[in-house]
């Protein structure tokens, strides 16, 4: 398995309702996408969830072929046209605990496992030998955190 995430930093005065509407309109489009295990549509609101307004989707792919179809497809092209082409971070998934929680409303991505999440993905980047953890939460964890607008299942 492979994890992928990109972060789009938005202006401090950006109307985050635009991102929430984008997720409502487009989130379901990746349900059933071949090769995708899940995509969590993440965003953060400045002052509430962290220091910046962010749109930062997180994906777990079953295989690289599915990820390649997505990155070369019309959905990622539309995102790039709207926000500019983001840098994409990749990790190998060393462990996945819990099924993708489609009811989760919060997520964390960081250097350590916080514990108590409904879904946890252990991640590592073998280039710099850095590890990370992605967690989906049914209840609000302490900041920094992301809000989950939708979880698509492949």
C-alpha cells in the first residue's frame, strides 16, 4: 500500500465554505475508484485547527497503478487548474489498523501515534527514513488537526 497527500495553503482570509462546498460536490466522485482504498478530504481552518487555512486530502492506494490513473486524470487536472499543481508527498504504508472510518470527522498527520483513533496508518518514507502516522477520529482531537469533509472508499 502507498499513502499520498498534498497540502494547498490558502490565504488567511479565504472563505473555507468554498472548500466545504467543493468537498460536498466532488467527494463522492472517488467512491469506487479502482486501486483506491480510501481518500479523506481534509481541510483546516486557521485559528481553530492550526495556524493556516489548508486543503490537504490524504489517500491510501492499494497499488501505484490506481494512483497514477488519478494523478494523470481529469480530477487532479481540475484541482491543479484551480489551485496550481501541488507537490505530492508519498509514503509506504507499514500498517493499517481499523477499516477506513467513513464517519470520521477529524484527522491527524504527524510524527507520532496519538492513540484512540478509529483508523491508523503507519507510514514511512525510505528516502530520509522518516516515519509518520495518519489517524482518523470520530471525536475531536487536540490541534493541530484536520477536519474531514468526506471519506471516499475505493
